[in-house]
C-alpha cells in the first residue's frame, strides 16, 4: 500500500493538537499575567505622581518657611535698630 500511514498521521495530529493546546494555555496565562502587571504598573505610576506632587508642595513650603524666616530676621533687625536709636 502506498501513501501515509493512518496511525502515524493520527499520532502526528495528536502531537500537534497537544502542542497547540499547551501554547494556547501558556498564551492565556501570559495574557492574564500581563494584565496583572499592567495594573500594578498603573498603581505605581499613580503613587509616583502623588510623591512628585507631594515633593513640589514640600519644596514650596520650605521656600515659604525660608522667606518668612528672612522677613522675621529683617523685622527683628529693624526693631533692634530702632531701639538702639532711642537710647
């Protein structure tokens, strides 16, 4: 008899089917993991932005504190100068 052996073709098709099933399962698992990691990345990006915003506020507050301290220093110096001139 000429041609392909039915049992060999069936065995080959079974191997292909099993391999395809494994690939599809792995693809499904990887897609699920990718969605999870993308969610985590989004969460960390939001945290990073919150920290950046907080840092900007902290820097502004620090600058305000320095300006206020300098103004108070000048006022105290002026008050002291006035007191010295009175005496």
